[in-house]
């Protein structure tokens, strides 16, 4: 019985496949079919491809990903078992980060970006203030390059 671990990330369209504890090689048919594609594009053919690539009909499969993708994945193997493409099948699902988790991470990133924008705006205000100070005090033009240099760093 082949031990297969499939990890699918729909946000990156990235699929990682381990067979018996080893990553599949980049030149394998499985890798070429799943690379950079949505699960729905390849999952219907996946059970037959596993049989062909691994030369077995007995599988112990663990799928790590989202619930909706698991439904499609499980359905493909159920159909394969009904058609006797796959004989013995054990399947487990490990839920990946939910959309809610992803949204919370996005919100954190956006908050950090807003903080950077406020910081940048503060530096711009400081540079403007320095220029106005120089102009008001009628200081020599020798100080102007220093202010311009500060503005370039912004």
C-alpha cells in the first residue's frame, strides 16, 4: 500500500506530493500535471495517474488543504474506487488554514502597511518643515542639499 501525502494551497496554486515519505521528483508525470494548476484542473485524472506512476492500486492518502478542495479530492477517489481503478483506499483529511485565518492575516498586513504609510507621511512632513524653516530663516543655500538628501531617503 502506497502512503501518499498531498498538500494543496489554493492561494498559491501549489501542490506538494510525498509518496512513502519522499517528495516526488520534478520530472515525474504527477509533478508536471499538478504544478501551478488549480486542483479542479487535475483532480479527476489524479487517481489513475497515481496508479500508473506508482504501479499499485492500494493507497493510504492524507490530504492537507481546504474543505472545498477536499470535497473534490475525495469525490475523485470515490469515483475511481467505483470504477475499480483503485482497490484499497484509506483517506484522511487535515484542514489547512481557513479563509477566516487568511483574512485575519491580510488585515494584520494591511494594518502594518498603514502604519508604514503614516510613518512615511510623517517623514515627508518633517522634510517640508525643514525646507520651510530654512526659507524662513533665510539661511544659506548650503543647507538645502542636506534637506534634499533627507527627502530622497523618504
